[in-house]
């Protein structure tokens, strides 16, 4: 494997760097979403029931006992439940935006790496092919077929490596974006169902 990597040329190194960054971001994001996931699926309903029973203190305590994005959002809503609808709307929108921004953190990096790794792979292949044809020209068009084939497959290594980095990065990026979108829908539904904000 090391031999293949070294034969790929200079552009294998920036692609390797992209792979390290991508892996770090993916692991960090999965850890973040795991830690902030909702463990209590009935939390909004329980909070709503307590608020309907005028037990605001218990509702707030229940929210703060849940270290998840829903708990944080609900706790903000409970604290401002006695304010006007316009005020609640502004505050809850800001709270929702904060949660979604936290979820979207670093996802743009994955999108950039997905494109960059592919392009670096293609660039490495093109420069490798240029070198191969330069060798043919230097040999007066009589280059050995074995040398020619070796130069071509070595040039193609960067494209292979680039795609091996880009494909899982893009897949993970879309998957994580899907989690953020699902959370956005949950927050919107809570704002509408629990706090009557439309």
C-alpha cells in the first residue's frame, strides 16, 4: 500500500491530508449528534402536559434534565411561555437557529473536501499523463510499452485515491445534513404544537 501511495506522486499528499481532515470532522460530528440526541421521545408531550397543568417549574426542570437539543429548545420555550406570541416567536427562532448552527458546524468542510479530493486526484492523473507523454516524446516516440503502461497506471493512482476519499466524505456529508434537516423539522413542530407558534 505504501508503494502504491508513493508511486502516485506529489498530489497523493494533499489528498491524504483531506482524508485525515474528513475523518476527524466525521468522527466529531457523529460524536456531537450522539451526545445531543433525544433520549426521551415523549419529552415534548410531557412538557406540554405540565404546561397545560400550570406546572411551569416542573416542565422547566424536566427540560433541563435532558441534555439534548430538544431539552435546550424546550427550556427556552418554557421560560418565555408567558410572553406575547411575537416575542416567543423571535426568541424561539433564535434558539432554533442556534441549535441548527451547532449541528451544521464543519459540514461545509466535508462538502469542500468531497469536491477537492476528486479534483486533486484528477489533477494528479493529468500531470502524471503529461510526464508520461513527455517521456514518449523524449524517446522519439519509441518508448517501451512497459514503461508507458507503468507511467499511465501510476498516474491513475491519484484519481483512485481521490475518489476513495471523496465518495465516503460526500456520503457522510449528506447523511449528517439529513440529521440536521430532521432536527429542524422537530424544532418547527415543537414550536407549533407546544408553544403555538406558526
